[in-house]
C-alpha cells in the first residue's frame, strides 16, 4: 500500500539542506541522484519568506522509498491559493509545475480578471527565460494534437 508523508521545510539554507538529506537518504541510489536538483530548488524556495515549502515523500511499504518525492509550495499571503506541486523528470534535469487554481467566471468582471491572470502567468513564463525540455510547439504539452487552424466549428 502506498502512503505519503509531508514535511514542512523551514530554517536556514543549511538546516533545510540537512533536513532534505535526512528525508531522502533511504531513496534508491538512482532516485537520490536524480532528486539532487529538486532538493536544491527546495532550499532556494525556502529563502522566500512568502512561500511555505513542503517535501512530499511517497512510501511503498518496503524499507526503501519508492523514489517518489515532490515539492508542495503555497503562497502564504493568499489563503485561497491551492498548492503548486513540483515534480522532476527521471534523470533530474527538469522539473514540472502543476497548479490547479479555480477562478470565478460568473460575471464580465470576473471573466476579465481571469483572462488577465492567465495572460500574466503566461507572460511571466515567457519573459523569465524558462525553457521547456523539448520543442514547445502546437500539441506539445497542450493536451491538443492539432493546431487552431484545423478546428472547424
């Protein structure tokens, strides 16, 4: 049976790093090595006072951990903010952020606010210089296999 534990990370970068090592020491060697950069990202995120960072570790019931660790990040100034989850690829060279944020769209003003927020998020991603692990074109990571021109209404 799979179970998960969540450990809040806080303190100096040295204390956070030491805690992460303690929480990761039972990982299989390849999972431990692949998680190195994710742990470094966790330390960097804990330096931001407006974020609450937790390490989520998945256990399969055996002595060794199943290799599953991810970060959960919450913006402390927004009590309605859902956590941002950060996972890594199998070699540890890329991380993926997953965020479910519900936005009200019951009025014209709420629709405009939602559109502005979506545009701001995408603009921040584009202007930050963050690069996708592969070619980011039509259908790549969008959930769509076709481009907009092939959709006929």
